[in-house]
C-alpha cells in the first residue's frame, strides 16, 4: 500500500464530499457494506493509482489509520470504515474507460481482501477444478433436455 502518512503529513490530502464522489468512489461504496471515506490527493507520482485501506489498519506502531486521520485531519471514522484515496486528476476526470475503471476497482477489492497474488491464483485454480465436473454434468443435462425436446417435437 502507498504510504498514506506521506499524503496526510504533506497537507495535500482532502476529504471528498458525498455529492462530489467520483464514479470509482460511488461504485466502491455501493458494493461494500462498510462505510467509505473518500479522500483526494495532489501529491504523488504521475502514475499514482487510487488505493484503499480499512480505518483499523495499523499505519505506524500503535496507531491505526483512523487514529491518524482523527489526530491530523479531525476526521473521525471507525476501524471498519474503508478509506479510499484517489489522485485528484483521476477523481476529476471527465471520461472513464470502463476497462480502466474495472481494473482499478478490481485491484482495490483485492487489496481490501488482504489476499496476495499467489493466494488468488491458487483460489482460481481450485475453483476451476471444482467447477469442471459440475460443468460437465450441466452439459449432459442440457443434452438430455434437448434430446427429450426433439423427441416430443418429432
């Protein structure tokens, strides 16, 4: 995760009000049951991507993200709150590619899940292996249904 403390302490981060949420923030907050806090930043490299974390995430020894936001910015949130930080340029873009938006959203959801790439690959392999027999059974059932339908028509 990007060092959010750098953004907080540089003074380049600000809260995004609900009426001004970007499409990414709107989609993310609608998908998740947890409350979402949206922040924008002007700091960072040109290729900075949005990032998210839970309020309860420890960002320095003995201090959660919620603690830091309360102390430094006066923003009170719970440990369960999802904090989304978007670069200003992305949050104010006039056009979003559906593909890019989907990739960023997927990346954020994976980050929030806490899974690493290796775990995701293993999960996908296990799921595919479990789905294969079920798919074969469905194909057999579909073929039987088609044969039965043909016999009734003829």
